[in-house]
C-alpha cells in the first residue's frame, strides 16, 4: 500500500481553496487533515497537531504567510501557493520546499514538489530519532541532520552551525554542542571549531579544508584528529 502524506491547507480565498483541495485529491497519496481560511485558527491547530505538509497562501487578512511561519515553533514541510512572487526570497529563508505561483497551470510542478517532500518524510521516518540536533534559532527549534553539518564555529556567546545550504546561529556554548554531537562523526580541532570528519577535503600542518573554508587545527587537537582519520 502506498504511504500517505498528511497535509493542511491555509488559504483565505474560497475558490483557490477548492483548487488546492482538487490538487490534493488528484495526487492520490495526500491525506487532507484540515483546511483553514483563517490563518489564526491554522496556527492554533498546528500548535496542537502534527502534519507532514503545509500548503500555504501568502496574502491573507490579518496575517500573511511569512508571519504565520514565524509563529510556528515546529514547522512541517511547506509548499507556498501564492499569486504574488514578491514573497519568494523571504519564504525560502524559512526553508520552504517550493514556491508555486497561482494559477498553477502545470500540475506536474505541484506533483514534483509534494513528491520531493514525500521522499524527505520517508527518509526521515526510516532514520533513527537521534540522527539530528535541534538548535534554537530565535523562537524556533530547528532540526539539523548530523550528516548535513559541515562544521560548528564559536562566535562570541553564540555558536554557528554551518551546513552546505545555511548557517544557523544559536545562543549556546561549544561544549554544550560538542556533547550533543556524535563523536564517531564530529571532532573538536580547535577551541573555536568542531568539524564533521567526513567533510574534510585535505589537511596540512596547521589547517584543514572543508568546502572552501580553511579551518585552523590547534596543536593540542592535532594528535586526536590524526588518530580519527583513515590514513595510508
């Protein structure tokens, strides 16, 4: 039996709402849990319930889609369906999977977006619960999978967690982050840096390279680093 993807629609326009419901029904594997024309009621529902996918309009009375996303402590995967393109850049800052412009003339664009999310959910459910770290960013707890992290950097009273896609800044200590990262994958190489060992490209006497970032290796950390590496 094909697995289903739970979804919720937030759309204030009733005609557009029916169109979105039709897209959900056509996909076959989407399970519509609820649909809201009032964004405030949607926020309350999302605070009390879990869903996999949020189909979200941008322009709504009293609260726009970006403000709705800011209010969520835990965000599901999001596909924006809006008549306005102007919110796209800001929307992608919230890690939306796709931004589709109404009217949707090509069903395949919608299908490709929700199929991408279906694969993400499938991958997430097949992995263990301990495959990620949650960091507090503003009012959100953001889950970051361990294998996507390149390195962690001290930044005053804050810590920057860098992935290939984004940098997450959180109020924390390096020690606290280090204790939460698996030692099989991560290693402290400097008082200001923790690295994902699998992401290291090369090492010289005093530095290592991850992507295009040159990271210093402290003298007191070098021996433990060399022991961790598979060397010939």
